[in-house]
């Protein structure tokens, strides 16, 4: 007997991205859209795809996703962002897995589309993400940004890619990264961490060597170079903001 599946998607003003996301999970027994105040056509899109809409003011990424998990009627849940969708192979893998799950938590490779190209190396792939799980054995962390699944259970791996549209435009992507680095710096500061000149230099350098050289990011051409360069700048910016917070408070 196939285990019933609930899909959870958190949303706010994502009418452009949401149709492809929800269409890719039409096989699920339940789709839950947790919306934090959309003013565009997001809710109409959700209704057209038969999703159950739950309104929840923004709690931060981790708490918002865990709130969605708590609304599910089924024990098995799949969590997606609105700018993600299942490839055909991944959908088939999930359906086959739920017929007789060998694990209680599953990871899947995520393929990021950036500057019009699907990145297959470096930081952009395989970018393993834990998204399919039995909710008695895993939960979202409470992190405001870069939230992740917390579990003590062994992790299985699915085949096929989770397709992620990384950015609507390069400008929008940079704006999002600026917000993320501010959140990361605040979290580090709250935990008593401090930045340094060494971290400003070494963290971006180590990131570049790891992803662009060792993990062959250069094979993704100009989009790969831009993607890792922004990632390296994010590392620099995060610690620069942390230093500023430390000196101001």
C-alpha cells in the first residue's frame, strides 16, 4: 500500500513561480499552501491546483515550514519552495519509494538554474536537500535563514532532480543575497560569534577553491563563475556585517 503524501509550500507573492511547482506535485494526496500575506494572484493559483490554503504571518523560514508540516493530514510530507519543482524522474522516484519506504528521511539532488543555465557542478549541483520525510522522525530547524531538516534517522537518497529556478533576474538574486547575509550576520552575532580580518579573506578564498576548482564549477561557464563569485562575496559580506555589529554593540 502506498503511503499517502502531503506536500507543503510556503508562499508570499509567487504567482509566477507557483503554477509549475504545484503542477509537478499533482499526484500528492494533499497540497498545503502556507501563505504569509500574498497580494498578487498566488492564492488564486493555489485554489486552481486544489491546494488547501492556510494563512500564517511570517515566522521565519524554519518555523514557517515546520508550521506547514504540523498542518499536514498525512505522516509523510514533502516540502518545496515555490520556485522549485519535481523533475519527472524525481516524481517517479518518490512515488516508487512511498510504496515501501526503506528509510524515514530522504535527500534529493537539487539542480539550480542560474543566468539561463542549469548548473551541474560547483556549488550549484548536486546540492543535496532533505525534503521528503516521515514527520515523526524529522523536523525543520528554527533558523530564520538557511533552515534545514533535523533528524537522527538514517537518510536515503532519491533519484532525479529537484529543479530550482534560482532567480527571476540577477538584480533580484543580489537583493535576496543581501537580505540573507544580514540575517546570517545577526544570527552569528546573537550566538556570540565575532568576525576578523582573517575570516574576511580566507572564507571567500576557501569557498572559491572548493567549489570553482575542486568541484569543477568552471565547467558551468560564465553562469558558474558568476554564481560562485556571488557566493564568495556573500561570505565576505556576512563577516563584514558581523564585524560592524560587534563594533556597534
